[in-house]
């Protein structure tokens, strides 16, 4: 399988890819039964990785790190890359499910806020993709799994033999989980998609498409959860802007 090239942005290798590139990589891995895992990384994730060694390792070893947010896309362009758009986890998931419905590929869902939210997600997908093969699903407890629970989960997923395991635990938990579990799971593809489960189940409102396209999703999320999102943005976005600006300046000086 041909690797998608990466560009270092704020110290992390980000895949210079569009949706088609990533979806084709899924299909190739499934057809050849190769193992890969995919992290969807907005700017905040790249900054969190500078403070969390386990997340750094997960992103470093990931086969694909998608430019999940427009901030990462703008940074890539500033650094000279031709990146037309972000590869946003929730949209990537819907596109792959549509492909899977047509091709007969199966999926497994790991995550969701609770059992009720996961049931709502399954109902939503059942209406949207009636022929989709869902091999299994589980909403884990809001605590670390015991070794026994982890063994049982591995046996359950491997026994269900899905082609793709979708992981909706949020960053950094989902990225670290995929990094730790990649060699234990037989599924060709693992992909972490953050809040996609909540969006698709209707549990959390998603920004209107025009705001997403304009790079204003952050503003929508800020109005919905101001205190939490303000803390997140204040702790990550200025730092990201400074790092990328400094990186761009250094690279220009070296030319």
C-alpha cells in the first residue's frame, strides 16, 4: 500500500490528503488485509500532543493523520502545501459508511456517551444506510477498562471480524487506544472520529454547513459550550498560531 505523504506541522506529521485519498487507503487496506489506523487531528490535538507523550507516540505511529480542522489546512497552505480542504472525521465516517454499504464491508462501533446514545446512533445509521453491515458495537464505561475487560473486548471484536473499527472516544483517549490496540485487533482499519458518534446520533448539535465551510465551526461550538470551549481554544489556538508562524519563518530563512 502506497503511503500518503506527511508534512510536519507544529511538530506532528500531518497527511497531505483529501477524502478520496483516505477512503481509497481504507479500501486498499481492507482488500489486502493490511493493518492501519487513522487519527483525525484538528489544531488542538497537535498542541495536546506536545504535552502528552502517549498522544505524541500515537500520532507519530499513525498511518494517516488527517487535517481535521481548517486551522491545520491554513497552516499547511502557509507552509507551501496544496491542501484543498480539511478531512473532517464526521464527514469521513459518513462517506466511508456509504461506500461500505455498497461494497458489503462491515463496521464495528466503539464509543458513544452511553448505551442509549449508541442505540440512537445505530438507529440513525439503520435509517440512513439500511444495507450497512454493523458487525458489533459497545459503549464502554467512563473509566479505564480492566485487563479482563480489554481481553474480552479484543476477543469480541476479532470474533465479529469487522473491516473497520470506528472509535468515538474523543482525543487523546481514542488515539492512544488505537495505538495500544492496533497489533491486537485483526480489523484492517481503525479510525478515531471524536464527536462524530454524538453528531450522527443527534445528541450534540453540529455547526451548519456554511459555518463549517467558512472555518467558523469553532464559533458555533463556542456559543454552545462557552466556558469549556473558551478554555480549550485559549490553551491551544494561540500556541498553534505561534508555532506555525515560527516554523514558516524558519523554513523561509533556510531557502
